[in-house]
């Protein structure tokens, strides 16, 4: 019986989350009050719960999940950006050219950067933490150090 009830609750929750996922233009800083206006007529809203507090709590849980996913995606974007190296932080500190502008110019071409727009401070903090981490780790090992099979044998 408990398994059955758990499945029903999970099904209602998943249905509510899919309703939220279908909502367009929900920013990462949206409030339940703003989103509720758009979803309250959908049957999935009423089926999840008749108590507004429960829906609001689940909305903020969904939003927290969405924010975390956006941050994780942004970190992946930083890792994929070849111009960012272990030397980047020094180049920015020493004001060599306009390295920070070059980095931001490349990042702005990706949607994962723009999704983080409402969390601009977090976006900057994540970038600086990543630059500091790269500097701390230093230069990456040569490819042959980790993959002996790539070495050329005489």
C-alpha cells in the first residue's frame, strides 16, 4: 500500500514539475506568485494539491533544481571554453590585454551563459572560482603522461 501511495505522490509531483517545465520564460529568480497566474487554470495544478502552500513549496523545490542545473551547465561551459587556461587569472590580474572581455565575448555566444543572466553575481563567482581552481592546479599533464598508449615507440 505504501509503495502504491508513493508512486501516486511521485506521479502527481512529476506531473506538476512537467507543468512548470512547460512554462516559458520562467526566470531563475521568479516568484511563485508570478508563475501561479499562468498555471492555476491547468488541471495538473489542482491535481497536485488544493493547498497553495504545498504547491508553492514544490515550486521553489523545482526552481532550486532548475538553478542548480543552470549552474552545473555553466560550469560545463567554462570547462569547454578553450581560451580559459591556468594562466587566465594571472592575465586578468596583470591586465594583459583584455583577456576577461575575450572570455566573456566567447561565453556570450552560448545559451548556457544567458540562462544565468538573473544570477549575474553567481555567474561571476562561478567564473572566478573556476579561474582560481585552474591556477591552483597549474598546467595540465601532457597527454602521454595519462595515456601511455599514445606514446610513440621507437
